[in-house]
C-alpha cells in the first residue's frame, strides 16, 4: 500500500471495499500512503476570495449565490483589480501559498476574460499560486487564463452522477466534465472534488470518488467539503453528516489520489479541533485559511496556527509546492 501510484482503473466495488473498512484499518492505509508520498507531513494553505458575489443563474441547491433562492445575499459586480491585489498580499503575509478567486457565474463571458486575466497576472506577480472558479468555459478561454499565469481551475463534480439531479438541474454532469476537459487540454491543473452532507447516501460518496478517479491525470487538488447549510436554499435543512464520515471519505481520497493535495475544505468552522485533527490524520494535507470562504465562515488564522501547533504540523513552504518527491523530513502528527 505504501508504494501506491495513481491508478485510473479503480472499480466502484474496489472503492466501496476501501470505504467500508473498519476506520482504524482505513486510516492506517491512508497514513501509509500519505507518508510515502508526502513525507514531511506539512499542510498547504489556500485562501479563497469571492471576486464577484451573488446573482448566479445556476440553481445549485447548496449555494447562497444562486439567483433562484432568497438567501438575503446582495449581488455585487466584479471586484476592482486593486482590491484583489490587496487581498492577495494579505493572504501571503498570513502564510497562504495559493490564492483562489471565485466568481458567481454560470459561465465565463469573453468580455470578462481580460479582467480576470489581469487579476491572475497580478496575483502571480505576488509570488502566489493561482486558482479560479468561474463556471463553465468556452473555446479558447482556458488557454487565455493559462497564458495569464493561471495554475489551477476549480470545477467540482459535487456528488455522484446518480444523485446529481437532486442538487442542480441547470447544468448537467457532462457539462462539468466538458469544462474540466477544456481546462486540462489548455495545460491547467485541476482542483476538483465534491460536497458531503447534501442528503446523499454513502453509495453516492463512493460514486463521487469513483468518478474523480476516472479523470486522467487525476485532479492535482481534491477538495472535500462538508455542506454548510444556508437558510433559503433547498438543501438548507439537510441532515448533517458526522466528522467521522468526513474522515472516512478523506482517507479513501488519500489512497485513491496518492499524489494529489486532499483539502479539508468548507465545513471546518463547525468542527472541533479534535474533528479537524481526525480529518488531517485521515490524509488531508491542505486547508482553506482566512475567516471567509466565498460566502461562509472559516476558522481564523490564529486558530489554524494553534491547531497546527498542537499537532506538530507546519504549513508547506511555497518553494516546495510542486514536487512531493522532494519531501524528506517526516514531521509527526
């Protein structure tokens, strides 16, 4: 298990067999894979900024930014470049190494490409990795973003193909896969994962991981989100999943995606330190930092630093973000 390299021939039954193991067995396997591929045990920090909030034409049932739902969120225009740069500088000063920019669009419009490209160029000039999530992409747009210096394109699959229709109807699963293909063809790295706790079954969580495993190459970053229920959205009353179930999903992702960053993403604000520690021990090696994600709360920077200190973990240095093979110093958790 410790020599596991990325596979693209995982069957759903194989992933289900991993997922349903006793938790201690599963976490032991995940830890072996993590130590073999990321031996320093350090945690990557990403910061997320909403550069255009609200008014989205999609009806994603979990999202406060959809124009279909009354969540009390006020729509805004695209953020000015200088404000984006200021936020990126603050993020870097606070230890972030990747800066993610999100716009509440169904799809990127050609007229907005130059503005977003300027943001990417400016953030890149600050010495940060860049990531954007802008909705669906059309011909030539991914190439333009890549030319501006974009490193990652985020576009989540959200859930299994079978459960997807219960979450959103304005965009198909194939639409998402097509956008991921456009980004990959342009030479961009992918940030692609899903959301747990939307009323789906464990079989759907297994199905999500299986779909992600079929992407070749695997997404370089796999965010695992716990639903943050938003009043006014169709999924606002979804029953919460346990932190143990989150840890189980993260552990399976660590085994299936041995070379990828696995991010403990949305939902940390509602977890105890012990719950977050369990997810990190299960194989997560990336977190979002800063007190806000797009429109939901996130733990404060000092709380994150305290947690990392308690666990004996450190943030991964920027100069070593690209090559897990370089990591040689094991830091115990």
